[in-house]
């Protein structure tokens, strides 16, 4: 048996009784009460919402992404195809169907909310 200061070697005469008594004492638990601690993670979004920076970034990301999605949705009917970026030579990439352009604001919207949960 070990304490914070010493180690004791115990060799009782009745080993089975000793082991049962030790097992019973272990099952009773600690002599000092443990502080309560939740086994479930606290609600991350509620904690992050208390932070002004996280709240600002979430709302800014939300409104920017909603605005981009609305703009793309309004522009989509008038465009047949759109080029999403440029090649290293400076030439436009091959045009894609316009619905591909709605993937950018949609994915940015969801990544903003997922990233905000890690604040």
C-alpha cells in the first residue's frame, strides 16, 4: 500500500479476508466528497454566443453569405454559363453551368457556422 509519504508492504495472515475487506472499502468510494462535474459537454454555441467577437463574426458571415446567395440566385437566370476563376496564364477557365456558382456561397455559409462553433 502506498501513501503520499511512504510505501508499506502488507502480508496479512488471512489473505482472502484482507482482499475482501480491501475490495469492500474500495467499493465504498472516496473518503472525501468529489466535486460535481458534468460528463456531457456544455452547449458550445451558447458559450460562443456570449463572446462578442464570435457573435459579430457569425452574424457578419451569415449576412454576407445570404447576400451572396441572393445575388447569385438573382443573376443565375440571366446567365447560361459562368467562368469560375482564371488560369495562371490569366485566361478565363472553361465556363460551367451557372448553378455551380451557388455552391460557393452555400458552402461558405455552412463553413461559417461550423467554424464559429470552434471559437
